[in-house]
C-alpha cells in the first residue's frame, strides 16, 4: 500500500515562496505520475501541477511561470516550488500518485498553505 506524506506548508505573505515536499513509500515510484492538487474552502479539488515518469510537466494556467514541479526517483519524492505566491493560492495541497495500467491511485493527507498579509 502506497504512503504519501506532504510537508513544507505554512503561512507566507503575498509575493513569498514555499517549497512543498512529498515523501513516498510502498510502491514503485518511477512508474507513477506524480501530481499536486489543492482544495480551497468551499471549492472543488484542483489539479495544480503534474509530472510524468519521463519528467514531462503540466501546470494549470493560474500557476504557470510561478510554480515548478520536480521529482527525485532515487529519493522517491516529488516537490513543488511555489514563488510569487498570491492569496488565491491559499489551500490545502495534496500529493497524488497515479498509474493507469493497472489503475492505482494514492493520496497524501495534505499540507496547508496560507498566503495573507
């Protein structure tokens, strides 16, 4: 059974930076697409960024040029570098590991990011 543990969240002023980390265990990390999702109060969970096994990356438009996703297959970890943070980035950020054949999906518990002056 896969386990994902996020860290690195916190409170920051607008314009600040945070680096989220997701440590994983219990599955063959290199075979999984790793993603960061976020959920703000009263809103649906949103895909923020994803990185495939070949390090192909996707970003939602609202974070392009501000966030960078990366992965370290040797450490079985994925990261999200968040720069130029805005109040609308405030949410609980969740790490996700997924593969399609077979269909398997793991989630972390989340880490809170609050951007406020």
